[in-house]
């Protein structure tokens, strides 16, 4: 069959949802049935739940970045860039490549899985002085930054400078924030033993959240257990508190406290990728409103899933309930969307998505964890075994599993290392420098660009330079 006549399936995003969909399409579709294209700035799938362990050095960055080109059935064309707009009427996706060119990519079917970006608020100094924990680069950068604070504090003769370098603030009492604070605190606790000039009591970690409870999805008992683990380690947990303003050397809390610090890590939730706003379609709290078959009403051939889609939660049976933005749902939605795309291609019937949550796991580092598999509450080593077993089993390839298991074993036997790997440049890189959320077009700009282009595939320089981080990964 001539390649030009094959239906074109365009998948946006290489997270759990996007990659899962592509892999199933590759397995189930014959080469002559469709042409598959994937849009992503990176040629790997990132296992986001283990990012805190990369930041703390327990895992190497490569161990949780799975190459997209390892599949034996690989035949998908990858466009290295980020989707910055979609014209649903013309069936064209506007892409900014990693070389800052604008490409119009036509499609017959589009699967939108662009994921989410870090949710920020209009807090003075936040995006200029806070670090995020959403990308592999951020995790690696934070590790270098935290270790450098110990190095610089050890070399300093100024007590005020030492105090600011040895205090660390993490905002966000969800899974990402709690695990980040727990894992990094363990890193500094072990590292300070190698700094005889530093008083360990000067190292202080703060975990704050505006919510009244830590990880409320775990329930009161497990939430309190996690909080007790953190406090036992010396992490100061402040609930009902957020950030009033952030500066280069101090952070002001909403309760009036001023904490001298050079490290502010912001993990206060996520929002759907800005790509969704370019469609001009109905949204639910920023996520694209779709049917239980994950189709966009009124637009044939448009599917959406993962963090960026408000997929009805059929398993809950509650009106208006949507699936939470978790990897567990994204991976299972990917299978259903791929099957629905194939059903549409072949004239079959689509099926709705329904999945009951299997539970929650929170790895607090070392032998500490809390887990709730299938509603069973676990703490300590049993919870740690369940947490790591779940993550290990969810890794997509045998190579990734081998790397992660090796890293865990080496860390358990040899302990942490405290090497700065060179990710920290002389110019500081903060939250605003990693996710490029200002790179997206408005619906009007998308329409104008598509109508003004010479034709499908036209390229040209994009407005405003961006880096390879354009287009957030799904999580």
C-alpha cells in the first residue's frame, strides 16, 4: 500500500499514556494499516514516580529513562519537539522542534497525551527562585544543587551564609513533595558525616502545604504515620501554610515566618499541559473534557488521555467524577485508547475506560515507607517492599528493571555517594527555565499560523527561542 494513502495517527507526548498507546498500536496494527508518528522533545519515556530517588542519588538518571527505540517492533516516526497548538478543524498539529523550527504536521487521528506541568501561583519571586521536580533535568540539577550547598557551607566563614545554605524548603504535601523531602533529607543526613566542620544540627528541612493533612488520599492513620517518620528524622512539617514570597536567600511563609534558605523546591501539584488551551474546546479544571471512550465530543478522530484529559471515572460511579492524574490510570487508559483508535480505523465499536484504583505507595527512603495496596494499610519494611515491588514491576523494559534493581542493591550495600555530576551551571536554572510554558500559541495564533502556511509540512523559525524541554512529558 502506498504510504501516502495510509491513515496518519499522531500521538502527542511520550509519558505513560503516549508511549503505552504507541506500543500497543505497533503490536496490533500491521504496517500497512496506518502510519504512526510520536511528538516528543526527548527520545525516552520517564518513570516519574522515581524522580525523588534520582534527586537523592539512589538511582542514576539513565535508570528511569527508557529509550523509545528499544522496541523490537519499533516503526514509529519520532518528531523531536513539542506540540504548541492543534487546529482541530484543519486536522493539523503545530510543532516546535528542538531546533526552534515550526512544523505543521497533518493527521487523520490524533491522540493527545501531553501530560501536565507544574502548577504555580502568582507568588512574588516563585518562578525566579524555586526549583521544580517534574523533569529528569530538574531532578539531576537539584541533586547537584543540594550537595553544592553543603560544600559551600563547609567552606564559608559567615554564619548567616551557612544558615541559609543548610536550610531547605519543600512546598507540597502530596506524594511528590513528601517523597522529595524524605529522600533528600536522608541524603543530607548521610552526607554531613563527611563534613567534619559542619554541625549536623544546622541542617534543617521544612515541608509545608496549605492543606490541613499530609497526603489525605492515604487516610488519617497512614498520613499520620508518614508525618511521624518525617518528624522523627527532623523534618519540620507545617500544614495550613504556604509561601508568601520567595527571594534568592530567604523565603517568607504565609504565617509570617522568614526562613533563610537558598533551596526552595516547589511540588504543589500539577495542571494540564498548556497545549490543551490551544484547542478552544471544553475543559474541566483545565483538563480536556472527553467521553468515557476518551474521545473529544464533536470531533472525529480526536482522543485524549492521561493528566491532560478529564476522563470520567466509571469505577467510582459518581456523577462528575474524573480519574486522578496518576501513572496507574495513564498506563491503563493507553491500552483502551489504542484499542479505540483501531476500532475506529476498522469500523468496530469503541469501549469505555473503567479501572478501580489498586492502591497507593509512598517510598520515604531507607527502610521507611507507607503503602495502601488494595486498601490494606502497611508501614515500614513491608510497605517499602510493596512500594519498590510496584515501581519495579511497572518499569517497561528488562534493562530498566535491571538498572533500578542494581542501583537499589548498590545503595543498600555501599551507601550514598556525594558526587556533583556537573548539571549545575554557573547560571542558576530555576522553575521557569525547565518547562517552557510560555512557548504555546493561543487558539487564534494556531488558526492564523495554519491558514497562513504554504501547506502541510511548512517550516519556519518560531517566535521566541525555546530549548529541548518544550512540551511537557506525561506522568
